[in-house]
C-alpha cells in the first residue's frame, strides 16, 4: 500500500523511509498536499499479476468482441 508523506516529514525521516522501501513499501512525497514524487524500491519492477481463484474455469468465447445483433442494440438504445 502506498502512503503519502509531506516533504518536511520525508526530509526528517528519509533514512527510515528508505529502509521501509526495502520491505516493499512505497511512499508518495507531497508538497502542500499535492503529490510531487514517489519513493519506491529499485529493481523489483511491478510484481507479477496473480490470477484469481477461477483461473482455468472461465472461458471467453471467440466472438466476445463481435458486434451485437441489431435487436439487442435497439434494446440498449431504447428503440425497441
């Protein structure tokens, strides 16, 4: 979870914040409540995405993105 700290707090606690990034934490450094910078660990990149508990149990049909039939479109558009 990313926490926001103000710039004064970041200056006075920089060593501590850097240590916390080593355990995976990220911080947003803000000035007057406006996010200005991110403090994050180097080299980890984005963690791999985890698949949900239904992995392998759901199949997306090949025609998932095919245009809808005219009758269905008319219903959505209030023309029925």
